């Protein structure tokens, strides 16, 4: 299974960040070889004030 560099990640954001602003970088590695070592990232879809989390932030699946 992938192992994250940190057990927990947290970020504080200034209000009204520009679209596309970097918020947080996470890192995970997998001890497998080749394609099985590939790690992809995604957000767990939650809600913020009734709107989907994905309407506020996104994640780069390949880089975290």
C-alpha cells in the first residue's frame, strides 16, 4: 500500500485565493515495482456549506 510522507496534512488558506493557487502538496510512495508502484491522488468528496468540495479545490492526480 502507498505510504504518505506525513501521517496527516493540514493547511491554512487566505480568503479569496486566486484560481489555480497552490494550497498544499502531499507525497506518497509505494514499494512495488513498475506500474504497481504508481501513486495517484484524489480528494474524498465532501461538502462545504452544501456545495461539493470539488467546487472549491482540485488535486493533480499525478503529482499530489
